[in-house]
C-alpha cells in the first residue's frame, strides 16, 4: 500500500488537506500550498495524547475540524483542517495566536482557510472513517463512532435514557447544573431531546430569527455564570460569552444559530469540567457565585458576602480577585447586569422596576453600572435587541 499516493487521491477527491507523519514529522503534505506549520496536526496533539485507538478527531472553538488515523505501520494520516463555518481574518488571527505565529501572516492564513472546504462535522467524520478503512482495513471501533456521535452530531444521536423534564424551568435547571458540574454526557442527553428543547424555547424555532437571537444572548449569560460557579475564571467566561454572541450576530440562518448555541453550551460545560478536575482552589469562587446568583435582588456588599460565607472580608476580596481574575465588586455588578439584560430582552418591565428588583437604590446608579459593564445604556440595549 502506497500511503502517499492514497492520501493524494483522497485529497483530490474530497478537497480536504492531508499529511503523512512519521515520528511527529511530516513526510508528505497535500496540497503543497497547505499553510505551515500544519494547524490540523497542532489541533490534534492533545487529542492524540489522550485518545486511545486509531481514530482521532478534534474541533476547535472556531469550528476548525481536524482528524487523524493511526496506521498499523506506525504512521499517522492527518486530515484537515476544514471549517464548519466560513472563517475570516479574525479567525486567522486567533489561529496564528494558537500556533504562536506572527500576526503579519494573517492574510496568508486567511487565504489558505478560504480555499479549504466548508464541511459539516458529520460529513467530515464519515470521510475520516473512509480514510480509516483504507489505512487499517477496518471501520473505526464502535467506541470511536459513539464518541463522535455523542460529542458533535445531534441528528445522529441515540435517544436519552433519562426521563423528560416536566417543564421548561426544570429543563433549564438541569441544563445549568450540567454546565456547572462539567457533566458533558448529561448535557448532551438534554440537548438530544428535541421535546425538552422545544419546552425550553417555546415557539421561537418557528418565529423570526431575532427572538431566538435574544434567547441566545440570555443563554450565553446563564451558561457563562454556571461555568463560573463551576470554577471557570470570570474574565475567561465573560470573554467567551461575548465572543459567542458576536459570532451569532454574524449568522443568518436558524440552523447555524442553533448549532452555535449548542456548541457554546458544550464548550462551557467542558471548561467547567476541566476546572473542577484541575483547580479545586476555585471552590471559593463557586461559593461566592452561588451566593450572588441567589441574591441578585438584594444590595450586595463585600462585608455582607464575607459575613454570610464566614470569611474575613480582606481575605475574601484578595482571594476572589486572585482566583476569578476580577474584583468582587466588579463581579457582583457584572452578574446584576447579566440578569438585567435577560429582563430587558424577555419582559416589558420599565427600566426603573428592573433597577429596583436588582437592588439598585436609584435608576441613575443602575444606568451607570450598566453602561460601565455593557458599554451601552439599558434603553439602547433593549431597543437594539441585545446587539
């Protein structure tokens, strides 16, 4: 079997860039215009270290997809990258930062990404499975196929064994708990259940896209807060939520927005899971976050939070800022503004009522805090639909 010729034929037939590796070094790359260093191989390094077996794949936060097959002779057949959603120069800059390459190469990389095929994850996995059959003479293992189905392909997934949530409130509670505790399998079970999703979203799926964009914005807020309770740094969670909202606003179809929403929830869940495994010291952040979330309608101060949780005020403020990457006061303000955003988009309540319900003594104070956190006024945020 001539692996080089087979990979070249595969690339010509599918348009997917491919490479043949031995001992971590590329022996052949097709097409020869593939951007170097090879981003597909870079994306797969951790997955290759953590995934047993011969069938490996990875999807980046920018929906760049890569896969690899471990051949019996010890070589590695790498496929990708391909993009599930069309990238832009901003995507190229993030990829370059990940590769630790200079930003001056952004146009070069953007040109390469514009030439790689756009492809759904499901189609890519099917083609990677074909490559696996060619390389090994066998189909991917049942475990490998199930891992792909569970992780990224809801239309191909098996039905969950857990009972349906009794209401949209129960569905939301279970969804946020899965994110907070990093329970990805439980989250995927909930996301696979179209009836539960319909209960949670009402008639949005059949209406115009703007209402679903509002649901997306609220979902990003709730999911990021759940992730913080799970130990994700506040700054990291907030930046990720903002990035997902920016990407969503650029999409024009319901299916694209829904898939991005789904990926966002999975991303926050996996972040929380990693933090719970790797950073048990963030327990203090989880305690504070849960306390604040339960009392958003109250006037919250550092003294009051410290007393309620049994900490010395100075220790609490210092340790919280160290673990969360944000001051306690800024965190409280951001949580209140997140809740205000939800109320502004989902209700017709007057702004003064929202301010009072969130523990602000005056509307002016609420306006000042909202503008500081969100960069706009509450009225403008409502008028622009969260954009």
